C-alpha cells in the first residue's frame, strides 16, 4: 500500500470534523510537515478561522514520532482532546493503518489527591492532620464544595479538576490537592497505586500525542527534572502567551503570611533552637515588609538584605533539622513532614535568590489591599532559557493568530531567544516565519477607526471627550459593543458613566459576574455591551450580531511603573537598542492584535474596531501598531463610521426579524 499524501490525510481529517479545506490550512500543514522532516523550527501566524489545529495535528500524526502539544487555555486543551484528536485519529486510521494514542497531562496540583481526601489536611496550629470535611460547616460554600468533591471522587476516572462541573473554589480544591513538592511519592503513599496524577503520567508515557499546558512545558524546561515524556516534536499553540507563562513559572514570591505558615508547619518537627531561629527571622521580615514602599528594588536596602539572609539561613537550618528529627506522636508524620518541608524550601529558595542579587533578575515590592505585602523576583528575560531549553533537541512549531508584529516575526522571535530570521551560525537555531493568512476578507468585513480628534490620553486622567465618543458609537451600533480598557479603573468609570447616559443599552462589567456568565449574557442580547480589561482582550469569542463594535480606550502600553516591563526596557536601552519599541510597543501591538481579533470570528461578521487614542494616527510608532492588526479598511472619519455602524445595526436587526 502506498503511503498516503499529506493532502489526502488533511482532506480526510477536515471531512471528519465537518469542515472545509482552506488554502491557509493547507499551506500551514505543508510548512509544519517540512519543519518536522528537517528538524527545523517554525513560527506560523494563522488567522481566526484557518483551522490551525488540524493544520498541525495532521502532519504531526503522519510522521509517527511522539508529539507534545502545549496550549495556553483550558478551552483549547478540551477542544483538542475531546473533539479534534478523536475525530482526526478515527479519520486517519484507515490511511495510516495505525491508531495513534493521545493523552492529557497537567501539573500534579490539577489532580485530586486521594491521600489528602482520605487522611486529611496538614494544619498549622496543631499536630498531625485534620478532617477537612468535618471541620467545614456543611451549610457553608466551602463545606458544600468539599462534600461535592468527596462524592465526585467516587465516580471520576481522571481526578482532573477541569472535569468537575460546575467547578469549586480554589480554597476547596487546595484541601484535596497537593503540589509536586508536597506529594509523598507513589512508592511511599498508601494510595500510590490509585493516584490520579500518576495514572495521567502513565497514560502520557504510552501516548503518541501528549496535550499539556504552557506552565507544565515551562516547569519541564526550567526545573531540569523532566515531567513530560521524551518527544521529538513540540507544537506550541497560542504561542503569543508563552513568554508570559514561562515568566510566571520562573517568578518567586515571599509574603509574611507564607513565611509564617512555613514556621507553624515546621515548628512541631524540629528542635526548639531551629524553630526559634526561623520564628525570629520571620518576625524581622514581617516588620520590614510593613515599612517598604511599592516599586522595583534595583538595590536591596541593607536592612531588608539582612532580613532575607537571616530568613535564608534559618530556613536552611530547619530543612536540615526536619531531615533528622522524628516525632511518632504526630499523626501521619510523613505527610505533615512533606508539607512543612515544601513550605520551608520555597522560603529558602526565594530568599536565597533575592539575596544573591543576580543582574538577570528583577526584584520588586507590591502591596495589595486584599493580599497584603509581597516581595517578588522574576527573570529580566526568559529568551536565553527558551533558546537553550526549548529549541535544542527537537523540532518546534509555534503558532497563533498574532505572531507577526509590525510586519515581521522578528519581535516575537527575539522574545523566544531566536536571532533574526535567516541568521546563520553553529549555535543559532534555524527557523522561518510563515503567515498563512485568514479566510476572512478583512477590508470588506471590518473598519479600523482611529478617533484622531480626541485629546491625547493622560495617565489616569479625566477623558470626558472619550466618554462622549464612546456613547455616540454605542448608540450608532445599537449596543453590540465589546469595550476593551487599558485598566480596570477605566472600565469601571466608563461603565458607571454610560449606565447613566444610555440606560437603554445594558452594560456588563468584568468582575461583577464570572467571565463565562458575562460572555453568555453579552452573546444573548445584541443591545448589551461588555466592558473589561486584560482577559477580555484575548478571551472573548462571540461571532454574529452581538459583537459588531470593538472599542479600545487607548493603546495598551504597560504602565510606566510596571517593575518588570520597565526593567526590561531599560536593559534593552543599555545594550544600545530601542527599549520602547522592543518592550512597550511590542506588548501593546500584541494586545491590540488580540483585541482587534475579537471582531471578525465568522464569514458573516461585520463591524468596526474603534481606537479612541489619537496616537495610533499621529505618533511615529502608530504605523508599527497598525501593521500588527488585521488589514481592516482604515479611517479617521467619525461621520463615516457612525453611518457604517448604523447600517450594520439595521442589517443585523433585519436578519433578527426575518
């Protein structure tokens, strides 16, 4: 039997999912197959509606090597495992004459821990474990969640938190899950043979395709101890999110509450001298955290440096003492010991990292009304880490609807540790960028409107003219508006103001309901508007007449006082580069491209992306930002836009009435 061609395989897969082959999808599949064959790397920009999942799954399944697919969102992981992969495998089976196995793998804390569930939770104030089910009032939300979890544990086959619907609070889940550090290990745990996390790992070892998330991919790269099975091909979907997810995994945090919990958990397991040393160090750290001022710490103040060194040394003493002290009076001592050790080790590692003062780290102090004070440390850049760990021993394909910023892939490539496309060198990963386009006719389906007449936005200033403009746009559109704001405060102020001005158009505000409920309400009623900030720029998929106007209040540059972004910008400038373009403009371009992508989600969609910031039309960097957006018809004519919105609104109403 002759080997089936890539085109035959793709046609079979597309037919199986009830779709249509698109030129961009074919181009993408060919590029992925070529990269896998020659072991090179690929960046693919595939617009909404391209069908990129099949564009990489089909060539990956065809080559027969183990593939890891890493995504950023739960929605895409579910789509791959529950829909795309089962249908694709079934469709390709007669042609490939084999049935590739696939599995989902997440971090250990995503799975129910049977030891925690059955033996109880280590507590801070007393010896041993306590029964969380007895301790929580059955009538409370926590108690109800815990009882649901206990019932669910009897029926679930995966123990995966995301398979529990409806979900439970983070607080409830923490009572029945453990981190990798807190885990006793399958060989030492009475429930090791039934462990959901271990079963997921075993399934992944046997699978040809492993679907995971960016965070686990980052842990696999950073920590050295492999958590993913060996693989020859890596595909990173939603790749525009990768750098921020890796940065998040590589960020350490110290809070007084976290340190005090470590003290309490270790106190019963070590000698009095070691416990007192850690208690004293914790008190000194807490006093200083009450005095500190928010912002980046380019140099650690002397008194804080001493407090951190005291904390580091005391934590090291306790870690050693935990290993030598045994107390048989402590119920389930191994579990209590493991939890205490995990807490103290984290304190030691972060305190030591900040004390060492690496030039490659950024340290800053934050204070939240709800969470209190925290000291955080993050890498200045993760590009070197990604270059070394991600691209060394496998073919990597990274794909997203937004990878080509300012007209090329080099900006995103640089953030991933890649030299400009085409650069030669023995230690330089070879890659190419491919833009496979979109099935949508953006110039005919959408308008990019810049409100050039508005005053230049000032940071946190009163923007009465912007609110006037927003009111008129919503009225012209008949509602149907997704408002993307650069801060939560701006979204709240706009919602409060417009609810008074135009009460006939309901305005939903992020934070007042769960994101899922907000999007459901927005999609259900065309007159409704939805206002919010960061997660809405990327997380809304509402095709049809409910979303015909996407408004950005201003260009979403990072705040000037953002410690990590400002540090990265300064580092680029000190190296002779343009820090503003490399960091701030790239950040803004990526968010704007994602935000503008909310407008056209299907072939019949029509509408306007309105940017209420004159700088997109007047500033020198405006052309870079516009080049990062879909190729909408561009205008600064406010009257033309109002007429267009009114016409789109009338057409939508006619369809609704038909």
